C-alpha cells in the first residue's frame, strides 16, 4: 500500500494517523477482501483529517475527527455524528452529497470519530474560479442558487444543531444558545470578549423578530465555493458535489453562511429567489453576520490570525441590529 501524508508538527490541531491505525480502520470499514492501493491525505480542510483511498474499482473518502485533547469549540462538537444524522434530509440533492459507507463513534479501533464516505468527482470551485470566465462563474452561482433553494425547502421539527446536540422549540432559543456557548468558549480561552456581550444583548432584545421564523428549515451551514465541487464540460462548468455538511442546522435559511461571507454573487439570487426585505429581515441578517463574527473570534485564536476585522464586523452587526430595533 502506498501512503502520502501531510507533515504536521506537534502543535497542529489536526493530528496525524499512523499506517497501522489506517490499516485497522480500513479492515473494519471495508472488510478483509478489499485491497487499498493508495492512501493520500488531503491538504484542504482545517478540522477533520481527510484521506482519499484508492481501491482497484473505486475511490473512498475517510474523514477522522479531532484527537482527544484537541480544543474543540462548542459549535464544533460531534460534527461527524451530526453529519450522519442529517444526511437523510439532504435526499432532494442526494446526488451532490457524499454518502456514508461506514461510521465508527465507538472509540474501540481509534479514540476518534471516523467515517468512510463515497467519493465525488470534481475540483473545488474556489481553487479554479480564476481560470473560469465571468459568465462561467455566474452560471455556477445560478446553479448554486437553485440548489440552495431546494435545501432550504426541507422542513424540520426542531431548531438548532442536529443530535446529539440539544434541540429547541424556538429559533431565538437556538440562536442564543449557540452564541452564548461560543462566548463561554471565548472566556474560557481568555480571548478578549469585547463586543460579544453587547451583541448577545441585542440578540435578546430581538427575540420576537427571530421567532417570526416559526418553521425550521434545513441550512447547509458551510455552503460556499470552498465546499463546492465542479466539473468542466462542453456545455460549461457543472456543480457535482457539496462537501462538509457536518455544520448543518435547522433554522432560518437567511442564516446560511454564504449570505454573510461577502462572496455571494448577484447571479445567485436569479435562481434562489428575491432576498428577503424589511426591517425584520435586516435585523436577522445583522444577527447572523454577528453570529459568524463571534465564531471567527475563535477560529482566529486557533489559527493565530488577526481578529481585528472580525471585531469590526461584530460591532457593525450589533449596531445594525440596534438600529432595526429602534425603527
């Protein structure tokens, strides 16, 4: 068997696996009769360790959760388990979502959660977008808008993250719980919490607006070009896969990450539908932008990044929420 690993130092969040561990996992998931010819670790992704396994007749993806002792934030707990639980709800776009082949959360073979999934052909849109023409990129945004509309049309029964995380009857409770838990992470890590309490106060004041969302809808949670696979053909580029649905949750479709990362192109709305308008929609938009800004406080700490832009983003979002509450 041929191995190709990413070199990681002792301080890396993503801890490497040994050849012996990988062999045991493959035997458990694929069986003794399945011959794995090559295992190659992907460099993309910054949370799970991800490997491409080449078998004589197919390719399979192995994803391994963080090792014991890794500092996992509250919004990241049980990601692979959450993905397994929410997978059936992506049935309307099943051809675009990796399918679980085997999941092991027992800790018996490895003291980390791991899953084997089907491999989807394609290249990451974000990595080749500069090679495409503006018209080709617009076409992909139109395709993504249509796909997102289908996903957001899936109805749920409770708000918040999928099990084993706690469900909520009200969207405001789910949102305040997620943000409050991240504030606890920030305080525990002794990160400067400036702006977070003010944001939570504005969120609390806007409960009635948030609870205007009476029906939980499926949100991918990490939908953007970095997680979209495409293939180029004679008729132009086509979306072939959506990755990393482990951050999916149930709530307001406006909380989808792609609406708040600054990259969503106008062509997206041509197929998704008109962006919600009005004071309540503006409040919710600011609230979700603020939520992701709080999350980015934590990610900046993990990856030793400058968090000043995220602090400004949170301050601006809080100011926008307050303005909506007054009008």
